């Protein structure tokens, strides 16, 4: 029998097997800090570059009945949060399928922004949900320069070009400008939550949008989530014949090589590189990793 005959003989069985397979719920993992510039040693980060291919694969499944977002994030960059959420809504409208979000350990700040891209939100009773607010942080290093006899020289065109320069003393007018920026971003966050959750919200604005974090059980009472449940428990009830297909976002190169640290990684990861990493590069990577760790530790994780 020729190769062509063998293929032809198998074809009816292949078609039959496909016909017997059931519907699919495609799940996308949205795990990690939301940032346009991932730390070199980060295991998982979320931004449009890392999640676009996973979202596209999930929504392109030929037997798709729903898409699930598995959210585990302390938040991060507001723009990337909004871009990913808007992309989810675009694909959902195009494919005409429901989107379900599942808050795992943490769906805080930008993580909750992502969850609100879903038509329904579920959480475990012990999940941490909320933190609908805006925060920024930095360091004041001007005293450090003076102590070591270093003079910083900056030349600009535009009086506000170097607002909040960490190497210069803080100015009250710059702090007021930053507060105004926070107020604007907070208002956009609140508007998004109200657009997506609407009449489901069961508390006043001062309570919901104070930046507070709640357990999944309390978040349900407040209307921030629709129910208590996990991916498998909800899918088993809603789509009992469906298979679950996981679409993994892209990971940083070191993570793909198994060399990256997780959310709890220490700054010492990668120290055994035989001196091939310059000290300045390593310091920057270590600080970025510590910053990532700090985002999780704010929630006791």
C-alpha cells in the first residue's frame, strides 16, 4: 500500500475522532507583574507583547465555547493593564464568546483591571481581590550624592522636564502634580470598573474605590466578583462536556531556560555566571527583581 493509500485509509477515522471531540474552554494564564519592561530575572510578566499570542490562540480555537482568564497579579502599569483588557474585549466581540475570569491568589490593582475584562468574575474564598487605586514609589538619593561629594548636572529645555528627579530635593509643587496625575488615573480605573460591573456593585464609591483589598468571599458580597469557584468547578457545571485548553503567554528568555526566579526570588539569582555579567547590569537586574518582589509582598505573598 502506498503512502497516499495509507493516509486515505486513516482519514475517515481522523474525521470521526474530531467529530466526537467536545467543545473547548480556552484558558489564558495572566500571571505576574504588569509591566512594559519585564525584569530580566522575572518568571512571569504581563504586557501586550507577552500575552498577545496566547490570547489569539485562545480565541481562535475551532470548538470554542468560552475563554477563561486565570488572573494572578499584584498589578503594575496602568496602560498595559488597559491595553490587554481592551484586547480581550475586542477578541470576545469578534468571536462572540463569553469570557470568564478566575482570580487565583491575587487580583489586585491592575490585576483586577484585567479581571474586569471578563463577562463574569470568579474567585476562591481566600483570594485577595481589589486594590482599586493608584500608587507610585521611588527613592530620594540627593543626600547620598552629597555624602560622597558627587555633583549632579542636568540641563533641560522646559521647566518641568525633570519633575521628581530622585537626585534632587523634592518640591511641593511636583508632589501636587503627581497627586493630580494619580487622581486622573484613579478616575479612569473607577470608570472601567463601573462600566464592566455596573449594577452588580453593592457598596458606595468611598468603600469600593479606596484601594482596599478583600478576600474573595467579601469581594462577592461587594459585587466585585460574581461567585466563588475555580476554573474546573465552574467549567464542570457550565460546560460539562468541554475540554480545557491552556494557552501560555510568552516568558522572558531566562525563564524559558529555567534560570529565572519566581515572585519570591532573591537578588542573588544568576550570581554564578562566571563574571560574564557586568556589575552595573547585575545591580539593575537585582533592583528590578526586588521591586517585583515588593509588589507581591505588599499583599503578604
